[in-house]
C-alpha cells in the first residue's frame, strides 16, 4: 500500500495574470521569465508564480513563452539581454538545443536559473530546479497498480523526446511495472505533452489494441486527451487512466471519477524558489543552494485527498 503523503504548500500568487511584455518601473532591475506554453496550466502557473515572487522581492518581471521552439527561445534570450535583465528564469525548450541560449546569457553576465527541465550541460546555469520525476513516476505507478490490479493490458503516452523528463518518467513507471509480469504493455505513443495529440494517439492505439485495461501517461494533458478518446469509444468505464502534473483539469477529472490519480509536481514551490535563488545570486554572488541541480519531491492526488487541492498546483494539509 502507498504511504499517504501530505504536504503543506505555501499559498502563492498562482492566480496573478500572466504578463507579456516588460513592466514600466524599474525596482531591483528586470527578471526575465521564459516558460514553455502558458496554454498549459502548469506552465501558466510557473510563470505567474515566478513573476509574483520577483515583484515581491522588488524586481520588475517579464514573462514570455517559447512554446518548445529553440529559435524562439534564442530570440527571447536576446531580448532579455537587450533589456538588461539582471537574471533570467528559464524553462528550457530542449535539453541539448537550449545549451546555446543559456551560453549567450552567461556570456552577457546574466545569471540563468533553470526550472522544470534540465539542460545536458552543467556549470552554465546557476541552478537547475526540477521535480523529482523518477520519484514521482514511481509514486504514480504504484497508485496506478492499485487501481488496475496486477494483471492486464495497458498502453503508455509519452512526452516530448527533447525533454529529459519524458524518459525519466517513463523509466520510473517501468521500474515499478516491470515487477508485475502479468501487466503487459501492448502499445506506446509519443504525444508531446499535448491533449489533442493524446486524444489522437489514444484513438490509434485503441484501433490497434482494443483490449486494454489501463493507460499510464507522462502528463495530465495527454491523459485528459486519452480520456476523451476512451469516452468516444465507450471504453472509459473499464479503463484506468493515470496522469502526472497536478493540473486543475486533472483534479476535476479525479472528482468526476474519470482519472484515477495525478502526480502533483511542486511547480508553485520551485518556481518561487528559483526567483529567491536568483535574488540571492544578484545580491550575494551565490544562490545559497548546495548544488546546481535540485530535486523537489512530488505528491499523489487521488479521490481520497483531492479536496485538499486549494489552488492550482497547491495541496494543503
């Protein structure tokens, strides 16, 4: 049985509107925040929390989005340099492809703090703050086994291959599910963290392997797309679906009995912490952290504790 985990998350300003463009007055200087795609509530919260924390600490904040495109990311880094940013908070577009963008900022003597995803080179960013994806995936897989049982056919939806989190989560699932020989993975598809692609890939897997009892997904958006496809096929009642992120829509699906669980990433915690560490570096020349790479443990949300979800990506005790 899973050990029930409870955590108290600070009430952060996750409802603040996402800003596109610099604010007017300079306080401690401009912190440029570059997220992936604010159409996804996870990345929306990431930008909102970081911007709110920057303002709280006396900085201006500018939130923009690269939407997974490294060329756009590079342009946004150029803009941050031109705007004389005192720090950059970046959710990198690509583990390899974002290295050059970070190097440009470093060459301009602007400290870069990475959030949510890593790059495949250490010593450039002042810090890399990410969810403990391996721990979260193992936690989710254990909960998923409780839902589906120790026997059955299942499929997996994977995130973008350019994001190390996709492989880490998939490997974390495998580390648990491989212990159950009667659980058979009969299909897997890359759906790039996207709900529409999750729907379409689920449809194609249902056509190829209609006899499934479970779907395990690398994030909530893909899981929600799979749920829509399963509903259309009249199969959701007999298929258990698990997600990862802790998004408001996933929480609503848990309450509706459509999603078994979601793994909550503490994005509201590490987005604020990233700005705190940038502030420390600006003022003291050090982030104050003991290492560049920092992992933040994830938490499980099920029907048993879903009522403790008090704000986007915030689970209260």
